[in-house]
């Protein structure tokens, strides 16, 4: 049971990390496009 909880929380953490990564990438893209324009 503990292992299942660990895997679940790990998956949750990874998905949160993916969201944060996508968010930072999109912000970076906007900043770059503003500078180049």
C-alpha cells in the first residue's frame, strides 16, 4: 500500500513539474518574441 502511495505522489509531482516547465517555456517564448520585435 505504501508503494502505491509513493508511486501516486511521484506521478503527481512529475505532472506538476511538467506544467511548471511548460509555463516557463511559454513565458520564455513570449519574452524572446517581445525582445526581437
